[in-house]
C-alpha cells in the first residue's frame, strides 16, 4: 500500500476525489464513500438480505435462511 494512503481517512478520500475529477466522473452530492472503515462482523437474522452495490461493477446479495 502506498504510504500516501495510510494514516488519516482523508488521504484516500482526497486521492479518490482527484482521480474521479481527472477522469470526468466526479462525486455527486449525497454519495456515500467508505475509505476502509471496519464495522465488525454482522450476524444476520433468519430471512434478512444484505446487498453490496458496486455501481458499474455489479452487486452482491446474501440472504440468510
């Protein structure tokens, strides 16, 4: 990992914003961005469904029986 990307969460966010600006994609108001925050493990209840949306790369859905 690049030394520029370690430490504060502001550095990777700044790099992302700059790259998206450079490629004319940009960031939109209301978009949520995670710079690698960990939330711990989630224990799904029976019948719950979790969806991870990766934009143009597709999504992943997991359902608990």
